[in-house]
């Protein structure tokens, strides 16, 4: 059982498919098709923005900027809160749209609606708590006033793997701070963002405050927006390679940037770990979103005393996870986003096997239709293989062993990335020591999921700049102004 084809088609028909600029839906220069990765079938066609459309979207954001910045914080907060309520009320339809265009199982899509909506609620509460300070200068003759003001128009570029949450995680704090937004969703998953724009409008958001420009010409459309002196903020979630190029482009205008880039998350299991808890955490850290997440555990670094048992038990769990179209109720593992993703995962597994790794379970793609790969656990993996350097972005768990704590931590830190790390131990001193020594922006101790709207999300090294969520999230969209007052 699952969602019927008729129901799926009905929900897709209700999604707007135009560009959203200045509060109006309009056609683009052309259209492009959105496919279901589970079947390869076309879901619908969407307006394809060109360079002129990008310029129009920024024009609309600039035109709406002054009035939105001057809008009372409470009014901004109430709009965000209404949008949270609307998202929550329509969770089933929005989850289904995500599953159809991205492939994640419906249960996970429902979870993303909950998670993504929470950014709107969190930042609705932060909108009314933006504050400065007042102080007496040490010399006594001047008063020091600091105030926080919106940075200005924002260009947000979001990825395909979490199409709702990555949108709300950027739009929520931007609107709370008083900024206007142009958002470019990934071409694979524009429907969720277009649905979000519709909901924000229904919640009372004024025209031009959020503008959505789906496009298959990302570089051509984005470059003029980034080069425009009226833009003041660039926020991007995606690969480190693209992020570096965007940072370089942003330097010309000295834009404020926040970058949530690639990851290579280590998953450390120490000899004293509770293996039941470690295996459960591994399933969550690896298989969330089919492994297509920057926070996904990429390298399982397991103490030699428990490595064999851990790999066997993890293999049993992954082998028992049903693979199929996400709209089926029993599905736990959906398709990868496209054929290229399957080819990359297959190449990484082949490289590991050539280097001496052994297959505990899985290890191969599944014939189509659709882009599926079997949940896989590899044992005896040398730390020199490609998948220990590159993001797997698929349902593959490679296990390597270590002997001492120093060796395990060194393996964990042996990467250019530093987004998130996981560690399982029952020793409090070890847990704190490891958390301090791991070179990552986030650490999960005895848990396989760390993402939380109330916590600062972000990495170090090649994993990015800035933080999203938490008290820190709104600061990315604010400037600090100092006013000296002579008495």
C-alpha cells in the first residue's frame, strides 16, 4: 500500500510552476521538466528563469527592502508564525511533493516538513529579540550605542537534498532580520520551494519580499545577481567546489557570505561503546535521506575490539531495509537523485573493493527504472580509498579500524572537511576530550542526528563559513552599527 498515482498527480497539479517575482507568478524564458527519480517519469514542467528574470527578481527584492526593514518586528514574526502553521497543516501534501521530486521515503519527508517548519517558528520568536546595547565609554565623556540592522537584499541558493528545510533555514532568519530574498532552488527539486513561496504569500508576506527563480542555467543567472552592488548577502548550501567559486565571485562586492558546504563525517565507535546504541546511531547517521546529506556518516572508524561485531550488526540492519519508491508505506530506502549519483557511488565502492575491502551486505546498484543502490556495508576498508576523501552521498557505510584513541581521532581529522563528527563512548571524560579534539563545527555524542533548529549548524575548514539556526543564525543577516554620542 501507499499513495496512489491519482493522489500524487493531484498534489503535483496544485503546485505553482511559474517564477515568483514581485508577488506575481510569471512565465520564464522557457520551461524544464521535473522528474521523479524513482521512476524517471516527468512530474511536471516548471518555468526556467533567464538572466533577465534574475535581474527582475533582484529589482523586486530591492524595491521591497526599505518597507520590509521598517516593518515592526512583531508583524514580521506573526507572518513567519502563520507560515509555520500553514506548513504544519499541509504536511502530508508537502511531504508527498518532496518524495516525488527528490525520492526520500514519505516518512522522512514528513520529518523534513516538521524540521523545516520549525525554522519559521524559531525565527518568528527571534525576530522580536534583536537587540543592541548601551554603554558608558571608559573615558566617561561619550555614550556608546550599538544597534543591529538588516544587512539588505539576500541571494539564497539551496540544494536538492533537503528542499524545504534548506529554504526555511535561510528564509526564516532573513525575514526575521528584515531582509528581502531572492532564492534559487536546485533544478531537480523546485516544486517544494515554489510551494513554500505560495504558503508565505498566504501567510501575508508582502510582494517582493521573497522571490523564487528556478533555473537550469544556474551560473549564468546567478553571476549577475552576485555582481550587482545592490545585493548585500549571499548564502549557499551545496558542494565545496561550487562554494569556493561563489566566494570568489562575492569578493568583488565584498558580500557578507554564509556557506554550508561539503562534509566527510567520521563516525567513531570506541571499545567501550554501547553497541546497540552505536548501531542505531549509525543507521540514522548513514541512512537519513538515503545517505544524501552533508551530515551523513561517511567514514566509520571503529575500535578493533568491536569492529567485526559492529560491521555485522550494521549490515544486518541495512540489509533488512526495504528499497523502493518513497510513496510506498514500507519503503525505508528510496532512489538516489539521478543516474550520475548511482554511477558515482558505484565507482567509489569499486575503488574500495579493488583496494581490499570486503562486502558485508549490498555492494551493487539495482536495475531500473529509477536510480537505486542497495544499502551497503564494507569491512576491512583501507583509509586510503577514495570514499575516505570524497563524500559518498549514498547508502554506503565503509568500516575502518583503529587501536588507540589518538589513532582514531587522527583518522577522523584526516580530511579537508569539518562539518560534523559522531562519537560513541560510555566514558564521560573520553567523550568531552574527543569532542574538543575533533576538527568539526558540530559533534554528536552517542547520537546519530545533530540537526536542530535551536542549535547553530555549520562547519569549519572546507565545510563552510557561518552558522544557520540557533541564536547565531539571525546574526548572519544583521549588521552591527555603532553610534557614539557626546555628552
